[in-house]
């Protein structure tokens, strides 16, 4: 900042903190319901709501219940919902063919939401880990993740999701070159309006554990994902990845996880100015919920403060499991 405040007592910075109404007037960043994307987990069955032990308050839900969740989101003003499938282990395979099955869980849920809640924006995940017997985001050969062969499968998966009615394709796999390939595939099949939100800077993080429980990938995973997800110590690499994905046709970019990487969010927004999102991942959610349930923190205040931090860092929106709770709190007079 070029301006320096006057010396005390002419400048008393506490003057603008003296009441809620004044604090509201001068607040620099505000969280609104329009900033929220709600990630949900879909599973087979009917009338199923299955609690996820490592994510208190979050459930795997059958398609009919996911439709109810989408209606709830719409009623709360939440603009977008993001689908993650819990795939029957019997359908997982080395070739991951279930990923592009037109009638897989993700595609069935997409069509059901599109029919019941037509104005809801639907985001879908592109990666092979929910469908792979290895638990990895790509094909594995002799312990190595195959990049180019995986991209071919990811394009088929993305096109099946676009055909089902997905509005936003979210490639979370971190293979090199997949954004350009998916964008070309979408353009060539008449899906030019389908958006891509690239998981451009996705770190090899310890904060993903509860999510892997939620999609049933924890037990299947052999090894780790450090050869394709980012090293937590790197900053400049994240900027290179964002630049590449924007050049290849990404409409929006994401930083994942969120709170440990707010510095990356800020640098991405400042440097590129593109729509920038963060994912407040399962481990972040579980920490806040766990501490709140033990009475160690005020859960509601911590929830709101954590999400405001994303806005302060420059994010245009946040994927968060807190979305319904936040929307309800924001709606209070």
C-alpha cells in the first residue's frame, strides 16, 4: 500500500471496528452462498444414506437421495453440486471401463439431477481412481503410472459425463496434457459449452484420507500418488501448471487442498486473473468437525472463518462439505 495512516491519535484504526454495522461497511471480503460448490458422494441402492465415519455429518447417498440433496442445495441458493461415485468393488478393474459406462453412478446421478433440478449446475470428477482396482488415478504398468494411455481413457470418461449432462468437467488426475485432449474431445463432439475446471495445482497431500474412505479407494490404493500429484514444497511449479492448463483450454482452475495452500491461491489469482477455486478437502473438514465435536473450538465460527480465508486469498469459489451449513447460516437475518 502506498498510503500510510496518520499518526496516533489522529489515526485510531479501532474506530472502524467499534460496531457490527461499521465493521460490515468496511469489510474487505465477504462470503456469499454464490461462492459454494457442494461435493456429494453417490452410491448404488435406493433410499440409502450411509454415514462416512471419518467425515462426521457427510453421507454416501443413493441416486434418489442425491436428487433430494440437489433440491436442498437449490432451495438454499447453492449454485453447484459436485458428484463423486462410490463404485461397487465388483465393477472396479484394471481397464477402468466403468469410468465411461453411460449408466455408471455418476452419469445416472447427473441425469436424475438434470431432470429434477434443471437449473442446478452439475460438476463431475474425471479420474480413474474410483473405478481402478489399483486405486490410482491412471493406468498402472509395472508400478508406473502411464500418462498418455490414461489420457485416452480420461477423454472417454469426460465425454460420457458431458453426454449425461454435466456442466463442468473436473479433471483431478494430474496427467500431463489431459486438459487439451479433453477440450479437443468436447469440441469435436458438440459439447463446446461444457466447462473445464482443472485441478491444476493438486498436491500430494496427507489431507485426502477421509475422501478416499468416502469413495472406497483407500483399501485398493497401492503405493502413493507422488509421481503425478505435486510436491507440497513447490510454488513455481503450481504457476507453471496453471499457465499450461489455461493455455490448453481450462475455463477455471483449482488449488487442492485449500487451507494449507492459501499462498498458492493468492499467487494464482494475482498472476492469471482467471476464475480460481479451492477445494476445502476432507481432511480439513474432518479436523474442524472433530475439534468442534470435542468442544475444543466453536465449529460454526471456525467454518465461516476458514471459508472467508479462501475469499481473502482471492478465490472466486470453494468446494466445501460445509456448503449447506454455510448457506443456512448466511440466510439467517
